[in-house]
């Protein structure tokens, strides 16, 4: 079964500092990988996604992520964090299941809460 | 405006009293899904639907039912709610198999408390 692990439950950074949020996945084939952000009281918004090709993907709000197959990782990065980036971040992996109508399943990690200090 | 609309946004109910959380999307998406969010567990998929009359179980389907009679609607039914179903629920939709390969659009969530 596919799984996603976000090792850091809570990260605190100062405004202007760089950020890296970790994501490790377990999946037997080529994964589809996503990062979503959830602001307080809101639904989730897609930051970026990886399907194939270039392993460094750019997303919205200045975020990027790098797919490393050898490490089963898809870490999210931002060079300079803004106070408005404070939110909860979710990594997710998708796959096509075999058989019947069981096509789509998206598995989310536990989430990482980002706090930004002024 | 493209959106996924859930109702109710907040609900307190008692054990055993049937309830339905509605979900409607206006983007003509084929794929729709329900998730529950619990602290420390992230989002867990309850059920999903690839198209009208096509539904399948996610990772935590016990205690829930769904139906997809129309493309735009995907209600979540709790026939006999129990306190362990107290959670924040999200409905999401996407184009076709983009449910796996593309962007999910999420509703704003429905916070359910079962006493």
C-alpha cells in the first residue's frame, strides 16, 4: 500500500529564512506527488505537483519541490519565507489502482504546521 | 465562480441520528472524493467517485455511505453516527483521472461533532 510520511509535525522559522519541509513516500511504481497548503479555517490549495520529467518543479507562491527517486523523497522548499506562509502543509501521493473501477486514490501525509516568527 | 460547496459547515449531533453532508461542484468534474481530517493523521480518504453511479471505498469507509446520482453532487451519509466520527470533513473534485494526476479542488470543510 502506498504511504506518505512527513517527519516534522511542527516547524518554526523566522521571516526571511529559508524553508525545507520533508516528505517521504512509499510506493512500488512511479508516483504522482503533490504538495497542498491549508490556511487556518480553509480547504486545501494545490502548491505544486510532479508527474514525470524534470525532477525540480516550481509551484505557486515561490515554492519548489524536488523529486528524488533514490531517496523516495519530495521535499518542499522556499528560499525566503513570508509571514503569510504560516499554514499547514500536506504532501500527497497518487496512483492508479488495478482492476475494476478502483482507479483513483490519493494518500496524504500527516501534515506539517509552519509557524513564521517576525 | 468555480467552487466546491459543502453543507452544513458546522454540525453538532447525537449518536445514532442519521445525517447527510452535501457536496456540490460547479466545474463539471468527473472525480469527487470525501476526506476526513484528524489531528496528527492528516487527511484520510473515505470514498471517491470516478463518475456518475461509480463509487469506491477509500482508506476509511466504515460507517459512511455515498451516492453519485448526478455529476455535480456527492453527498456523504452517516447512517448511525458515533463519537469516533467527530472530525473535519472535506469534499474535493477534479477532472477525470485527474483525480489522481491533477489538481483537487477542495470545499471549505464541514466540522462534525457527534455527542
